[in-house]
């Protein structure tokens, strides 16, 4: 095949890719592509290659045809066939790489995304602080506790049902807002709210 013949003949002549490229007036990368089977030269360049390597065009192509000047059409046809074969090969390689990428996405990237998502959810559900209150109104004491993450998002609440029933604590997602609402509820009714315990991250004043 052309690429093997070219490489073998170049080495027989003791040429580097750079040397051969200079002699046929192309860049070294072009010679490299020819030898890797990524492209083929046009008919005119092919004849230059044959002259520089001191062989016939048919020897270079590995084709069985007489080497005569009038055979340019046959050379062009041969090059066209090689190009078509390369195109088919490249399309197959592209499909293989596409399949590999899809498999990598399924095996590595998607599980990694799930792991990151799980970790983020887990971090958001991690308790960063707990604040407990004792609320006094009309001689009665009511206890309430709020747990929240490092973004002050309410994770859980517990305490006397009176506070949940009359303050509607479920609508609050921010621990600071919930605590302020509880204090305000009791303050406007003449009661007081005392913070009895703070663990971890403290609520904002």
C-alpha cells in the first residue's frame, strides 16, 4: 500500500521526513500524514515523490500498471480509490471514537455527576447549628428548637405545638427569619423569648 511503500522507500534512501518534504516542496507534517495513511498526494506530487525516491509511480502505489506519461488518468483514478478508502477508514474511526466517548460518559462522567449531586445534597442536609428558645407568655413557658445548615436553611424544628399552631412555622425556610418571627410573636403579646442554648453556628441577630 502507498503509505508503507513511501515509508520504506524513504528509509532506503536515508531521507528523514523533513528531507523528503523539502525535496518535493511540502511541509514535514504532510509527509507524516502520507505515511500514517491520513491523506495521499495529488498526481503531480506523486510523480515528484517517485523521481526523488528513484522508483516508478506504480512501485510507489503498489499498483500493477505500466509507468508511462500517458497514464496520468490511471494514476488519478488510483489516488481517488486510495482517498475513498481513507475516507471510509476515517469515518469508521470517527464512529469508534464517538462510541468510546459515549461509553466514557456513561461509565465515568454520569456517575461522577451523580456523586457530586449527592455530596452537595448531603452537605446541605448537614446540621451546622442548633438554637433553642424558651418563650414565656401569660405565665406559661413554651420550648422550641431550630436546626439549620451553614446557609441557615431550616433542616428541622421541634417544640411545643402551641408555637407551630399559632405561628405557622412551616412557611419559613430561613432560620433567622423563623427565630425573629417567634420572638416578635411573643413580644407583641407582652411575652418574652430567651435563647437558652446555641450549638455550632449561631443565628444572626
